[in-house]
């Protein structure tokens, strides 16, 4: 059996990995040189703690308030772009308590499953991607955020996740080398982190070694379909035929799917990061600064800072005011941790593929019998990559998945 995987982000590579492990012949088509995409410069957090989808109560009002501040951490660029308007309308409909209650167990299971697959992957020959299981700390400064975060931690515990409220002294014991200006934190001990760049390069090497054909500079420009079946995918270099086609593509998924006559609602959520290779001070445990919506991850001796979510069409603008907002947030929580503003050339950006209900798409595309969609993972695609890849291979094989996946149906819109 032969599979063609489109896109070499974490979801494409993991799909290729698990299909190959099941004995499939796999060809992966990637439009770039595979040296960078959203799966490289992210914060590397493995997050069972993220059981609340982006579409949740309060976010829409917050987004409207922040719409007029382009340095805000969550920013929907005001626009009459019909794709954005249609996405925003759906997003608004899903930003409810019932969406959160429905989604939470599915996201928890997918994340917990993925973490266990990462643990297995760590033990495979050729893999050492600096995975550490120290959890993440959600820091808060204000009583209002403390109340929200403690409530969320209770919900996490009711879902079986290991989460504990820590006062400032308890946090200080975990991070003795940095000065803190906080009220406290929630420690999600269920979480982990890794170094995404290493993981991606090791996956690419392992796939090549296992005999997967990886074709870079090969953008899929046409998809031919007969009735329910995709018949070929076309790049400027060639025409490819397979038993199953797996479409990843990250934030480019809507335009890829449109080539097969399929509509997938999705908007890019641009975020920035920068990495200090030799930081003067290190954190022990990855941090999320809740009010500022900034994340910091110590990874393999480096420190990566990142954040912001700008819902807008794909663009190559580096807005330094947004990067500055990340830099400025750090000393408000860690007064001794002075971070210099990076030069523009050292700022990385990527586009989180955001579905309107905050859930990924994992399943057969509407009206097709050989096209599997794997995308829309928003702010947790790195975390969910292995589970997504394994589920793709289960779907291709006709095997029952290890966890419930009906919430992720790719034909739900
Ligand atoms: C600042 C920031 C921090 C983040 N932190 C975390 C984190 O800590 N934990 C976490 O879990 N997630 C995090 N994320 C989110 C995560 O990075 C994404 O969800 C994930 O990388 C998406 O992976 P993907 O494989 O779906 O897409 P991508 O990584 O974008 O890959 C898609 C690939 O498809 C290719 N492609 C597109 N169109 C075509 C075509 N026509 N033909 C061939 N190839 C094509 C693209 O070139 C690209 O290589 C973060 C994101 C950002 C921006």
C-alpha cells in the first residue's frame, strides 16, 4: 500500500512515521526546503493541560477589546476579508461553555495519548530531542487571574490531570535562581517539553533512513478527483498516485483542500518567538505568564520566549511592537530576568493553523474515501503530532483508534 503525505510539518512527518511503521510505502511532498515551518520555532510544550480550546467564553470580548491594539497578545486584524468574517462568525458561535465542556475530554485524551507516544519515540534509535517531564508553570500576578487559574486547575484534576496550586514560596523553591514578582502559579505536572528543531531534524533523518521518499521544493499545485476518490496529486516535478492521501499543510490547508473541492474553515494565528543560545539565567520549568500570554521554555541549554496570536491572512510582516510586548512582560514576573529586544532578523514567526471551534481536523475529508485530513491544531500542534500521526495510520489501515476521535471529524463543517 502506498500513501502520499502532503506537508512536512510535525503532523506530516508523524503521519509518515506511523504509516511507514505499519508497512506502507510513503512519499512526502513538501513545498519548502523543510528547514523551517510552524513546527520548528514554537515553544516545545507538550500540553495535556491545554484541554480548553481557543474558542472559549470571554475570548471574543477580549479579542474585540484588543482589536484596536496591535501589540496585544490576541489580535484579530479588523478586515472585511470574507474568509476571516466567516471564520470569526463560526468562532463566535463556538466560544461557549458547552463547547469547552464537550471538547475538554477529547483534547485531554489526545494530548495524554500523544505524550505517551513521545515517550516511546524518545526510546527509538536516533532520537534525542531533549524531552523533559517537569511540567509547566502557569504564573499569575492578579487575584482575578489567580481565581480563574485555580478554578481551571480544579477542572483539570476532575479530568484526571496532575495539577497543583503553588503559592509564591512554593514556586520559588522550584525556581530558586530567579526573583519572582507573582501571586502564585499552577503547576501542571502532567505536561512536558522538548526541543522542536531537534525533533523535526531527527524525524526527517529517521524517515529517510526507513525508506520514506521526502521530496522538498515540491508544492502540490493540483489535485485530481473522480467521484469520492482522489486519483492523483500534481507538483511541478511530477504526478503521484496512491492508495491513501494524507493532507496536512498547516495554515495552507484551506487552499490545499480547495484543490480537491473541499472546504476546511481555518485561519492562520501568527505568533513570534526568539531564542537566547547562551542565557545568563535559566528557568528550570517552562513558564506561561498568564496575564501577558507569554511563554518561556528552557530547551537544551537555550531559552525560548514567545507569544502573541494574530488572526490574519498569511503575511511576512514582523511587527516589532508585538515582539517588544513579549520582552516587556518578562521583568514584570521575573524582575531580575532582563531580556534584550532581539534584532528583527533574529525573530522567528509561524502560523498556527486555527480551526473555528479550537479542535483539530483528523479524519476522512467530506465525501471522499481515500483522503485523510490532519490539521487545524492551533496552539498545540507540536504536542499533538504523534497522536495525530498514529490516528492517521489507524484510519488508513481501517483500525479502531485507541481514543475517541468523533470530535475531530474533518467533515464537521
Ligand atoms: C509562537 C508559537 C508557539 C507555539 N508553541 C507551541 C507549543 O509550545 N506546543 C505546541 O504543541 N504547539 C505550539 N505551537 C503550535 C504548533 O507550532 C503548530 O500547531 C504546529 O507546528 C502545526 O503543525 P502542522 O504540521 O499542522 O503545520 P506546519 O508546521 O505549518 O507544516 C505544514 C507544512 O505544509 C507545507 N505545505 C503547505 N502547503 C503545501 C503544498 N501545497 N504542497 C506541499 N507542502 C505544503 C508547508 O510548507 C509546511 O512545511 C506554537 C506556535 C507558535 C506560532
